């Protein structure tokens, strides 16, 4: 039987969804049935190792194995991805300018409101912690 090839990054996204939903660190053995019974343990181990190498999950000893948990919630991970993209570009001003120019009117309004809120925040009230 020939299995259909999954889209690139699909397994990583599936594992991240499982880890986000778990609310506690999981070992690859615990992740395996939650992602899909057709996956080999070694495949799950490879995926969580890649996620760890990318800094998207943390790990802690759980007996002879490691248990993994995400470093941030889904919005926090999206922010990390955006930072990685912007930080990897030689001219971040052009990237940010084109990004802002591509926003819908609704998103543009939302960003303007958020920037306004930042400008009016009292000096004694610190910014919320980043993920």
C-alpha cells in the first residue's frame, strides 16, 4: 500500500497542535497515537527533535526519554516565526513596508489602534511580557 505524502511541515504542525492541547509535557510515545497511528515512533522522535532544534519546544527528562512542551502558545509561535523572517532579511525596512502595504483596511486599522494604545500607555505600566 502506498501512502500519500504529507505536505511539508504538516507533521510538525500536527505535533505542535498535540503539544498545545495537552497542557503538559509529552513524550514521543505519548504523542505518537495522538498524531496518527500510521506514524512510526522514530518519525515522531525526529519531529520533536527538529522542533527542539528550532527552539519551538523545550524538553525535560522523563525517565529514559524526554518530554516536550511548546515554548509559547500559538500566537506566540506566530510572533517568533515573524521575527525569524524579518531578522533574516538584510533590509527589514523594505520588508516591513511591503508587509504593511499589503494589509487589508481592517488589519491596518487594527495596527493603528494598537500603536495608539502603546503610545498612550502610562510610563509606569510596563509592556506585557513577550512569549
